């Protein structure tokens, strides 16, 4: 679940201390300060969410990617598959994880793993914004959505460092 490569990504290249230096042992990102990209589907008004890459290959991470995202009440991510394994942690809100094998309720503290190429969707079934973090096991990846996504008018979204 990721935003399009369009939009601004703000990943600090330092440890948050204002000094550039050789890669440190940890990268800390104030995710609440990241600019979110609003993502919509051209053909389904329920597909509406916003997200930001906290880190990805060459931008704070070398072997993984992390996205923070929010879905407004009544919204959903949209059915899609990911080209790498994904683990999610739900921070707030009430959701329904949908896969071709069934649906699962999720809420604050829920963790779930989606193997590569498992078709899925996450819908906000509550009255508050659903807030989550998605961890991907690759520094660069793509996602293929059933819907045509805005931005960037494509079925394919993924890390800003991807090709295609």
C-alpha cells in the first residue's frame, strides 16, 4: 500500500540533528511531519487515502521500505497486489482486511503479514481515521491496483526509486 511516486517525499538525510554525516546506525523519521500524497481511484470514490514514504532504498533504508498512511471513514485502499511481502501495523481506527480468502477485522495493535502477490484491500469500517504503518521487505517495489489510481493515472504505484 503506497502512494504514487508523484508528490513530495521528505526523508531526513541525517539523524534529525541538522548535521549531514556518514550513515548512522539508526534513522529516525518524524512521520507526523511528512507531507502526505492524496491517492484516489478514477473509477471508485471509496478508494481514497493519503500516505508518505518514511524510508525506502537510498533514502534512509537499504533493504526495506516503510509507509505511513491514513484512510478516512468509509474509504479504502483499493484491491491490489504487492511485488514483495508486506507487514502492517494498525495504529488507530477500525478496519477490515479483505483477501480473496475472506475478511478479517483489524484495529489498534493489529499486525498482519501479506505474502507477495496476495490480492488484498483494507477498508475503514469505523468512524475515525484508520492510521497504519506498512513495512515492505524490499528497498524498491511496485504495487498493481485494480483501479486506475490518481495520481499518477496508472494501475501501478510503488517506491519513488522504482523503474516503471
